[in-house]
């Protein structure tokens, strides 16, 4: 059974309590989003997700999308849900007021994104891709393009996509073949084929605005010769309404493992009229503006799936009767005890819970930094926030999606044989979660980006934005009688991270393969230390609240127990990762290719 109630209290804890001392709070433009307003937004979003999106999640997966006569139709209920989503103003929650949005901070918007991804990940991709396209268009588009397209995208009337991948090239975009021919009127005719295009076609909006990577006739080879073009499905008339079809449409729907209610299309552009976004041959830079936003969003997808997997597993574990508790009968009036009494079931549930709370806490920190990088009053704060976001973006994308997939698999395990059956609904989580580890740059690519670009950038300046606050916290609280033991464990894992960083820096200068061989372990180590830091801060707050007296005693005690589980059972992996990193590349690279 798919069970979901938005974890609003924990979200409020992250928004209002956990990161108040991170130095990213003094931002301009978000004064209207105080605690009361933010809570109201979270509550309304939670209702929409539970009452409108969740009921069509499983049915949408079973029905899937259909391509007929060149048009994709979404499953039953999706059009009505999308209408309710737009009428509620959710499409423009984080969009600038200039384009008709509400200009909500990222710190709040990411919480709403998490809810949407929990309740119905397939649905969430439609507005999600539009939001990413808007980011690229706002940053690099001409004033004319922005003023014409952004308002209709902000209110959900039109949607957006990003069209990068071609059949012969995925990550290596330098090989793409799609062409763009300049026209006398300043437009371009775009011709080529793309694959794996999320929300490439559907029946939710009256027009779809594709952002397409293509080459100009005189473009240099490789990634330095890629330009970005805005190509609408329908060419707008003078009145702004969709007019003539622009020869931009789907040729097939991909038959996927999961996300079956999200239309992932093979696309054809056949002399489709488009307009240049940004400068010629600078398209990759413009597209990465969108992709960096999308990478954080994909991390939130992992968290969202992890949360609904956890809640569904808890529901089943409390309901399913099987065996008796090893410490004595807990359900004397029944034939057996609920499986939640068994230690191994608790291990799985606590693992999911700790992953979700840790990722949500880290997401809140990164989201505050996103806001500060754009809107902090002090230039120094904007710079530090930018460094922190750059460092943590690959961590959020890769770690959150890895842990979300692991939680989905654990939910199936909690359900046992019933979890393997479609009717339970939990096997869908495992299928839906899997793609998040692949798209927007595989998690291996994220790890390479972390060690190859983010660590050495400007002599390690990005790292300082993380190392300094963690080091200071450990120094300040090592002797704290309430959390000193946790801080000691954090110091140990942080020390492993520091030594690993030095090892990669030293070895990587001489042999790039050494750094690459350590990359995945290093990313996970950094992410777990970051979560440990967030848990230690949460414990400090919880102890203070309990000491002064609070009506929410159960909430704060649960925080302490979840954090203790993380430090006892999950953070010790840091030692193993440190050892793996120090082992070098030899056992990974020495086997001759013909021996595989």
C-alpha cells in the first residue's frame, strides 16, 4: 500500500531551527515568507499531494502514457491534477514575481518539491522540467524571449523540456549531430533527433517549449561548438496563442523500467524554427545553468521516493502479523506480533528514517546556500554560498539518489513477498527510483565532477565552505556533556575525510586515474560526514528544547534516537571508505581488458 503524509514537522525543524547559525540567513527578497506563511504553504502542498497526486500514482504507473497520431496522452487523472496544480499557483512558487511567480525561497520550494516527488514522481517531472528550462532561459535568453515565454511557463500554461541526448552520445555531448541553420529573420531551422527526453510531449499544456542543443554550420568541433535554441512545439501566433505545428514532436515513447506515467520521448526536429538562447557556441554553458539546477532537483527526487518508501514500510510493519517478539509477546490478543517488533525490521526502518532525515537536513542547508548565493546582502556571503553549492551539488544528486534507491529496496524487503507483487505498490518505488541515479549525469560522473573539478577549484576554496563550519563545531562542542560522544564520532569521520582529501590531491596530481578510482567512495564519505554534522546540530537543539521544557517532547526525543542510530550504525562506513580510498587504483585497473 502506498502511504504518504508530508513530514511537515520535520520540514519546519529544518527550515526554522536547524540552520539558523549557518550564516546564509541574511537574504533579501523573501521577507514575506515568515514561519506562518511557510507553514501554511507546506500544509496546503501536503494536502494537494495526499489528496490529488498520490491517488493517481499507482494507477498512472499501471496505465502509462500512449502515443497516437503524433501526440502523447498522459494517464487518467493527470490532466485534472495538473489543472489543480496550476490553479493553486504551485507552478510558479519559486519563480520571480517579474514573470508572474511568487518568488518563494529555494529553502521552502525544495520542501514542496520533495512532497511532489514522494506522492507522484512521474507527475512531478512535468512541472520540474519546466522549472529547469525557465532557469536557463531567464539566465541566458534575450529580453524578448524571456518576456514572451516565461509568464506562460510560470503559470503552467506552457511547459518546457531540455533536449540534449542523442542515440550515439549521452554524457559526451561533443559528439552531437543536431544542426541549426541561420535564417534571414534571425531565427534558425533546427534538424536532428534526440532520445530520453522527459516530458517531451504530453496533453497537459497547450504548448511545449523545447531547449535544444545543436550545432551551427561553422561551429568548431566538440563541446566548444554547441549552441542552445528555443524551439516551441507550436509556433505562437501574434496573439501569443499556439499556431502552426513546428515539426517538433515525438516519434516514440521510451519503454522504461519505471516512471511510466512520465512521457519520456524520442524526439524529431525537422527544420523546426527556433531562436538562439545565449551566445553562439556557448550553449553548453547555458544548458549547464539548467542542469545544475536539475541535479539538485534529482537529488530531491531520491529523497522523495525514500520518504514514501519509509512511510509505506512503517504502515505495513505495524499491520503485518508474523512471529513473536524475542523479548516477549506484544500482541497477546492476536495470533502473532506485528513485524515491527523484530530487530531486523527495525534495522531497515531506522536506516530509511535516518537516510531521509539526514538528506532533508543537508538539502535544507544547501537550499539556504542557494538563496544566499543569489540574494545575500553581503558579497562575501554570496561568494561563500556559491562555493558551498558548487561543492555539494554532485553530493546531493548522487548520494540522495543512491540512498533513495536503497530505501525503496528496503521497503520491498519489509513487505517480503508482497513487496514483489505489483498490487502492494512498493515495487513501483524501486523502479521509479532507479533512473535518478542515471539521468542528469550518472552518479559516477557526479563523483568525477566532485574530485576532478570541485575539489581543486581555486586551490580548494570550495572545500573551505564546508570544512570550516564542521571543524569549528567540533572544536566548540567536543566537551559538551550532552553531545560530546557524538561529536567525537563526527571528528573521527571528519578526520578520515580530511586525510582522504589530502590523499586524492597528492595522488591525483601524478595520476588522474588514482583520483577517479577514489571518486565514488569520496563522494559518499563527504556526504555522510555532512549528514553527521547536521545530526549533531539537531541533537544540540533537541537537548536544549527538552531541557527547557517543550510540548513536543516526543518529536525531539525521536530526533535524538534517530541521530544515535545514524552514528552507531551508518556513519562507521566512513572508516571503510577511507581504507578503500587509500588502497589506490591497482586492484581496479590492473586486470587486463581481455580477462573480463
